[in-house]
C-alpha cells in the first residue's frame, strides 16, 4: 500500500470555485476532507449542507477523493474541532479576495496556523459572477423612423 497525503480543507463561499478545485487536483492523489462552517452570514447550517453536497459532487466529478462535513459557525472552531495531526498533513483555507473576505480581515489563515502548528496553504478564489439577465429588445413602434427617414422631411406630399 502506498502512502497518501491527506488534507483538511476549510471553505464556504469558495467551496465550489475553480481555483480551489485546481489547487486540490494539483495535490492529487490525496484524500481531502472539506469542512464548511455554518456561518450565519452564509445562510446557516441548511445553506452549508447544500454547499457541502454541491462541493463534494464537484470534487468527486473532478476525480478527487473527498468527504466532508458542516462545522461550527466560527471557522476557527470548525477547523480546530476537525484538525487531527495524525490524520492530516496540511490545512487548506479557501477564501475570497481581501476586499470581499471576512475571513481574511480576521486573519484566519494565520490564526489557524498558529493554533494548530500545521502547514496552512491559502487559496484565493474569485467570487462567482452572476449570470446576466437577458431580456428581449424593446418593441419598436410601427411608425419608427429609419436612418434615411430624415430625407423625407422636406418632401412634398402629393394629394
């Protein structure tokens, strides 16, 4: 049996991001345990469970060996509850960029590294872009003026 690395991954909004999936694929073959904190600003436990299910489906579809769970609302507690130095080789923290991330403003990657004394890798994922709403073009009135209609302005009408 070959030895395989194991990673504890903490993410919420970015759990299904392309950047995180690519970072995990670059570490394969390995085992990944995804923890999604049930943060109140993220929609609570129900939202975290939906996100976890969606993320695990995408990770497995990408050929990754993944399992996961919903953690404490406080991401620090979620990680420290799940962290086991005998089970995991590294912790991966996935966040939005600094201007959007509450976790980065709180110094989450550094705090996790200090508390667990584990190697911590920080992955920055861009926020998902909303699909633009497409609407049909506005209807034109029947007597709309065309680009050449100005030529008729001075024309005499014959009766």
